[in-house]
């Protein structure tokens, strides 16, 4: 039996159409290369990754259809994830216009993750990887709201992109988990998904960030260290955040909605609706 879980909000896709333009500087996160590279690397891995999440859940469409509430949640999940991919890919053109080479990394990432690994993985394991990745992104989303995304630190368009994505990740954080519980609730399958998700997600994220940093001229180790210290003061993710996410997920009675943080998303969307 799972511990008590929170009531969930409706999962509604939102079309945002962010105004990505030439006013977005190369270092849009605090004028610093390191936090911008870390955030841009997430921008790069999200779209193809979220299309994979959609495929892994849709693979069980025949099982989901006999549960109207879960089927409705899955439709909302799919709509939100597809919108996320569209908006993040629109920003790719801004990075290219800034002279940043991203396409070699994208080709390698998609070939390894979705051309080689995905086809050989069992269907339930692909879904389990999605469940684990959704937990990681929901954890990052909560931290973004708890620690704040300072208006003066981030370019406003990029800040809006991050917070919108974070809010919707919180809204749909339990959907893939509920599908997995319906089709294969074994603990070992859930744990295997986290092992793979953590290895691939973190590996490609940090590889992408390193690729971006290599393109920065005159970037010394001393500057990187200063930017890391400043970023940590402003709430930049650290290894301890990943460890906390892993420990939570590995509880046998874990369910994403045990952490009742849905109000973070609700307040965000109420705020932009009245802005």
C-alpha cells in the first residue's frame, strides 16, 4: 500500500509561444557561462526525451483505455510534453544564431538514446525509465520554485520558459508512474528504470554542458569555479539534490503525489493569468 497521496489538479496543455528573439544574450543566466550551459544542455535533451516519454506511455494505450481517469490524465500528459518539446526546439534556432554548434551533439544523443538503446529495451523498462526521469524533472521543478528564479538573474523569456515547464512537470508528475503501476508494479522494474534514467539523463545533460562550455572563448578554471560558487548561492542544482531525489524514489511505498507540491503550479498559473 502507498502512503496517502495528494489530490491532483487537472492536467491541461497550454500553448505559450514564447517570444524568443535576438535580445536573449549568449549568457542569459546571470551573465555567466556555466549556469547558462547547464540550462541550455537541458534545453537540448528535453525535446527528444519528452517525445520518448510520450511513446513509452502511449505504448500502453490498450491498457489505459479501460480507466477513464487515467486515460484523461495521459491525454493531458501527452499534450503538455509535446508543447514542451516544441518550445524548447524553438530556442535551438537562437542558440544557432549565437554561433553555438549544437547539431553534432543532438545527432549523437538521439542516435545513442533513441536509435540504439530504446529499440532493444523491453516496453515496461522504457516506461520505467520515463517514470524515473519524470521524478527527476519534477524534483528540479520543485527546487526552481522553492529556491526562486530571480528576475534580475535570468533573461525574462528564459525565466518564463523554465517556470512554465516546471509548473507543468509538477502537474503531471504522477501520470507515467500510475501507468507503470497498472501494467508492471514490480519494485525491481522501477529501480532499473532509475538506474538507466540517471545514467543517460545525467550523462547526456553533463556531456551537453561540457560541449557548450568548450565553445566559450577564454573560459578559465578559475572563472568556472567562481561561477559555480555564485550559482550555488542562487540555488543552482548540486549533487546532493540528485541524491535526495534518488533516495525518495527508492522507497518501496513511493508515489509521486505523496509530495503535495501541486500548489506551486497552481499559484504560478494563477499569477500569469492575472499578470
